[in-house]
C-alpha cells in the first residue's frame, strides 16, 4: 500500500484529501504544517507528498527545498496544491522539483489521477534504474569472467565453475593445455600475430569440445593464462581409453600448422589432466578446487619436464615432485651467483687407438640447500624460467677456457663438446655469442663441438638447420646427441648439418646380447660412415659392450667403462695417463671417481 503524506493547514481540505486517499486504497499520513510534514517525511519516507503552498511559518516551497537537500527524500514525487494557478507559483514549484500541481478546488478524480500518474512515473523510473544497474552488474561480472582476446571464460570463471560442479558432487576431469615454449614463440612473432595465434588455438580447442556452459553435458573451455587453456569433461576413465583419446585429439589438432600472415607457424602443446576421482584425501587438505587445479598443473609439469608435446595424468604421489620442483626453481636463481655450478668433463675415447680425442662438458650443481641436483632435473627448469642462456653461456666460457689451459699443458689439443639446449637454439644471437667466446678465449673453432639432441632438432627443424649450418661454416663441429630417441629415422641424417652422431645409451646397454639393438646400431654406424660422420657410442659401461662396438666399427666411446664425468684436473691426469702426453712435474695418481657424481 502506497504511503501518501498530506501537508495541509486547512483542516477540512486535509480531511477531505485523506478520505479520498483511504477510499482509493492509499495510506495517508497527515501533517498540519510544514514543520510536521518534514518530520513525518524523514520518519516514514512516503511514496508521494501532497503539500499546500500557502502555509504559515514553513510554506510549501520551503518544505520542498528542505526535502531537496536530503538524498533519500529528494526523489519522492511532490504535488503542490495551489489556491490559484498563477504562472509564477507553478514555475517556482517546478523549479524546486515539484512533479505536478493541482489548483484548488479540484475534484477527487483529478487528485487520484495526479497521484496515480506520479506513482506510475516513479515506478517506471525505479524499474529502469534497477534494470540499468542489473545490466551494468551483469556486464561487470561478464567482463571479470571473460578473457577479452578469445571471449572464453577466464580463470575466475573456471574456479567458479569447478566450485559449482564439486558442490554438485559431479565427477569430471580437468585438462590444462599449455602451449610449449610460448615465450620464445611470442618473441619471434608480432603482438598481433601472437594474439591471432592464441585465438586460433582457442578455436581449435573448442572444436574438440564445441559445447557451451548451457550444454547439458559437463564440458567447457577456459583461457587460464597467457598460454594456457583448460577444458572440463565428464570423462573420468584414464584406463578406459576415453581420456587418452581426447588428449591425443587435442595434441594432434593443435599441432597442425597455423597460418599467420601467410606463414605457417608450428606449435606443440603439453597437457596435464586431473580427475575428481583421483584427488586423494591427503590433497583435500586444501580446497578441492585447489587440489584439482594443483593436480592438473603437476601433471603438466611432468610433461614439460620431458620436453612437452605430450599429455600426463595426475597421480597423487606426483604432488611431492611439484614441491621439489619449486625448491629447485628457487635455489637455481642463486646457483650461478653463489658459485654452486661446476663443469665436469667426460673423456671421449677413440675405440681403436684407446686415446682421448675429446671431452664432453657436463654441468654439475651442488646446491647448498638441496645437495647434488642432476642436470636432467634442473636444465629443463632453467629453460622454463629463462635462466638457460646465462647458465649455458657460462658453461661455454668455462669449457673454452679449459681447452685453452689444456692446450698449454699438452702437445695434442683436446676438443670439448658442449650441450646446447633447444631453447638456446631458438634464440637470436647464438652464433654471435659463440663466436665472441671463441675469439676471447682464442681457441680454434674446430676444438669446439656443440651437441644438440635429435629431439630438439626435430622440434625446431626449420630454423635449427639454418643455425647449425651457420655454426658449421664458422668451423665449429656439430654432434647430434641422443640419436635414435627422436624417431627422426635414418633418412633424416643426411639433412642434418653435422659431423658426429652420438648413439643414445639405450641402444648401447647390453648391446652384445640384444639382437634388436644390434641391427639398429649397425645400420646407424653404416649410414653415418657413408655420410662421412663419426659415431660416438654413449654410455658404454662394460668391456663386452665396448668389444661389440669395436667390432661394429664404432669410432668413439664415451662411458663409465673409461671414466665417469670428472673435474678438469682429474681429466688432465686421465689424459696424460692414457696417452704419451708429457706429464706435468708431479703427476698425481688417477682418481677418476674423485668428486664424480654417482651414476648419472
Ligand atoms: P647427455 O648430453 O646425453 O650427456 C650424457 C649423459 O650420460 C651424462 O649425464 C653422463 O654422465 C651420462 N653418462 C655417460 N656415460 C654413462 C654411462 O656409462 N652410464 C650411464 N648410466 N650414464 C652415463 P648427465 O651428466 O647427468 O647429463 C644428463 C643430461 O643433462 C645430458 O645428457 C645433457 O642433455 C644435459 N646436460 C648436462 N650438462 C648440460 C649443459 O651444460 N647444458 C645443457 N643444455 N644440457 C646439459
Ligand atoms: Mg650431450
Ligand atoms: Mg646424450
């Protein structure tokens, strides 16, 4: 029931109006003067005010003026009652904010019509405000839950959706899809092309799951961060094959070239998957939303550590390795500054002559907090957090400086092989950096060999080949590391600009007894020799393996059978002991295992 405040000093008029109001179903509040009217207005906040103009003490204008000063009361519809419809009175009333006026005497229907019109107007205005506020709120909500570039729901929306599904006790899986090596990728593209690429990736992801939130089926796609997307699916059966099939579909679909500005760009992705059915009680100490996100991220790290372009399911025992990774990441930032890194060298021995023909520089890190950390663990992390260039350049300097020192000590120069990370290969300025280091250390380029893994080469084939060609032109030697693990096939050998093939350890282990590996190794050796490439067998541990490799015509062996990686001073002694190199004045006994790490 609308409350109408009537301010009228004339008793008869006041009662007359009140009666009409009551009859029409309104609730009248009555005031006999302006002062009382204001008090009732403040007290009851009426829906409408009817006020006489001419009143002793506080007249109608003064009442209206006072109401106008209060934010809450100033919007109440206000109808003046005037004895005469003098233009001046009307204008003054309207100027002060009156909504309407009635000239006395007026009929009940005139009064009711004026009241209803004003109440209706107020209601329309209120509704329209409410609508506008709703609309505004919705668009604020939408903006804060939508990724501007792809128009996909964002991280905040994901958390909200996860929360909702978990509250409803639904079982589902969360995929986190991350574009591999994104920072490098975006550094080679213009901002517009990078944005276009992200949009195209988003479109392809939605092609696998083209359902929207409105869909009955529990599926949706979100953009989580710069290079990460997430997808929800009601599939939860890692063993039933449905989830792996979905993961493969994503990997394959996203791997196909993207055409940006007429140029094809290749992208690979890594996928971490966590299912609600896999969250253990232990991990439920944090919220279930957090556990699920953490699980998928942990699985994603696993894939990324192995070089990406694959998927992995979260298992509860993985969570510990994620914490471990964080420790490694933090400690790595200080490793270089705090002198925790050291380069070890592993001899490469000519299989027929038995002499050392070179060494491979292998990075060692003894962290003050974590103890020895394997390069297989920290190198991928250094690549991800952008430290790999500093670390690699430091290794290159150390290795070249060491070659110079050996040159002074020995008649026959010893060359050094340094591992290049895939990230380095893809960064501008590599050739310049290498050339600068060679100049400053004044060593001949052919004494430096750069090793690049077959996998890194395949992943970055286009530009990697150009860079390797340039390095080769500078006189630097190139070795393809871990050959045989990248599925490039023998046919690729001729297209790689290289001098040496390093056969991966997995083929060498027990080679004298494993027929399948024997066939592969002999084919690689023959093919390499036809292409005038040297073959180094990595990881030979036993005399049997060594004998077999010799029989097959392998050129060089690098493995524990000769020596583990060791500090430079031990290598010096090793070389001097295995060749007829002149010894320094006071040779120490060979201790090849001194300070060497346990098995790599
Ligand atoms: P890699 O370049 O293939 O190096 C050979 C690895 O095999 C070394 O492991 C070496 O210690 C190990 N190894 C050699 N002979 C044997 C053997 O007879 N038996 C066994 N079980 N292992 C043997 P390490 O030093 O742990 O290095 C692992 C990987 O880390 C290297 O593989 C390389 O990919 C990477 N790495 C090491 N140092 C550097 C570096 O300075 N820069 C970059 N980018 N990567 C590095
Ligand atoms: Mg290597
Ligand atoms: Mg290797």
